[in-house]
C-alpha cells in the first residue's frame, strides 16, 4: 500500500470533479480517486515552501508541514508575475490540506483560505474522513509539468502531474509507516490534475474545481 492507494478521496471527486475548459468549466465524469493527503504528527514541523512570506500585501495563514513529509514543486518561475502568483496559491492549497491532516486540525487550517465552492466542499469531506481515521503519509511528493492558463484577470486553470512513488501511508497517531508494496514505476503512482482557480476580493487565487486522472499517460511520458 502506498500513497496511490489512499482512502476516502471519492468524496473529493464526487463533490469537486469539474474539468475546466477554455470557457471556464464543464462537468467531467467522476473517477475513482484514491488519494489521501497529510503527514506525520504535529511535532518536528518545518515551514512549507508554499507558506513563505509574500510581498502582495495579503495576510496569509501560516502553513507548516512535518519534516518527514515534503512537497517538491517544480517550475515555480514562469517569468510572468500573474502566472507565478497563481502557481504559488495552488501550492499553498495543496500544502494546506497536507498540514490539516498532519496536525489533525481541520478547523484551524488554511484549507478554506485557498479553496472555495465545489473544491472546498470536497476537500473538507476528504480531509475530515482521513483525520478521523488518523491516516496521513510520509515521504516526498513531486509536482511537475505544471501549466497555467489565464482566462481573464480573475480566472485561470492549472494542470499538473504528481509523482507519488516516494511516499507511503502513515498512521498519524502512532507514526507507524505502512510500507509500499507497489513498484515505483506503477502507473498509479502518477496523477494528472486539472484545477480551476478564481481570484477573490482579497487577491487570493482560490481553487474552485478539481479533477484527477490517476495513471495518466501525460505524467508518464
């Protein structure tokens, strides 16, 4: 069992699987989402790269992740300030979910700061169910092939791939790691995500829709 055999993500897909198109968004078929986010206990934490100080004037919540859980985000600098800001808030949304599961505290997490609408409802169910089961993960997740499409000044889409081959499930309370029995090159270790974002009145790019394609050839070529 590894990160690609995660629990409860069907709730996320059922509530938030809206595949974004160039016109803004359209429904996509629900897929079996076996993803779970989070990591370790709330001790020995380090600041997430996505929670670093910004100069845009937004008062952002602090996001911390355990030292044995790491998200590596490739392609942060696009030479376009708007796209870089969108990618940064996409990272923060990902890390906010992980931090909530790491601490077991959804109420005081930053999830609602970086997600809204369908995505927020799905992520809430997804995170709460896994917190209740004390399931998290440990290791390194790599985010790559990240692409931003800007529709207008307040709406955009971000697509990206995740390599979960170097992660394992973990019990948050006991710290017991469940070693993977899946080969590192198994297709299910690679996931393609398509997300819709919109800029709120405070200048935060919030994720409003999210869909995934586990085992996607787009992430294995």
